[in-house]
C-alpha cells in the first residue's frame, strides 16, 4: 500500500507532467483529469507555486520552465533568497569569506550589511549588493564569462590558491551522497575545487532541485560539507543520508 505522502507526490507529479505538455490549464480541467476535487487541486497548486514549478493567475494554471540561475525571472528566487538570508547568520565580523559563482551565495551579501568582513569572489554579482563601509570585496580577476557574470581561468584560480577563508559559501548544480558537490561548468570546476580545498567551514547553499542531483563535474565530496542550507521541499530521505555522513542540515521554511 502506498502512503498518503506517496499518493500526494504521485498526484502532483502527474499534475506537473500534464502542465508540461499543455502549458496552461484550468483548475476544473486538472480536477477532471486527476479525478480529485477542485479544492485538492488548489491545495496542490499552492504548494507547487511555492516550489517555483507553476504559476496561478486569472483562474489559469501555467507551467514555469525552470529559468537560468542568473535570470531575474528565476521562479526559485524566493526560495534562494530565504536560503541566502539563513546563510548570513553563520558569518561573523572579521572573517574572510569565499563566494563562488553561485547567485544564491552572492545574494547572502544582501543580508551582511551590518557585518565587517572580507569577501573574496570570482562572482561579479557580488558588486551589486550594498556593503558595510568597513568590509572589503576582493575580485579574483581573470577572464570574464559575460553570460554568467563570473571570472574564470588561471588568474581566478591562482587568486583562490593564494588565500584561505574562514567560511566559504558555495552553490552548486547538484549535491549527491555518492558523487558529492557537482557543477555543469567545466571552466568553473577547477576553481570550485580550489575554493573548497582552501576553505575553513564549507557551507553549501542548495535549493530542493539540487538535492540528489548529479551534474557533470565533481568539485568536492559530501565529507567536505560542514553545513547544508536548503529548503523545506528537499527530499527528507536524502537529507538524512547527508546527516549520516556528518553534514549539519538546515531547512528554511517556505
């Protein structure tokens, strides 16, 4: 027998699959298709909207294609913002902070305006956030990847190679127990490995879509992670496996 949680997950997966094909549907249409009440569909759609999977407007339910991480229209922006805000609580005055190319990691600076820190990063997004006048931001230098607004290449690598952080905030494309921390970008993989190698405390910021996912290039193992900050939609069974490997896990409510 399937548990109620399994039944709910299966129904929401079927709802999402239907919307992927149709792009837009009404509550009644989804209710008829899935054979459940319109109230149940509304509850499902409320949760899926919070997860950044769909959008509700004027009686219509629309599927949201997952946007590029750097896009201002990223449907996961709200979730990533809450993860970033939580991460700011683990930064203290006087610390040296590494931030990688992750938009979520850079967004943490939005919540650090009251703290005096030194930030070392190859992420040009870091420049758009307000800073404490007593804080310093050191850009690594290197070749500019204009699409992602990050610095890559030997200069960026050597900058991180010559320093150590107290705390590192690192985002990723995937985090899995077996394959560890992974990225889809070859030109960032070597830099991210060096960031982790020269880090004190490593904090991984990963929304639910990254948990259990495996991307192309591994940059670190699960044992490299001291703290994982994710959201309340992350798979609890997967999070338990991380905890069994010594990772402290925090889920922010959405």
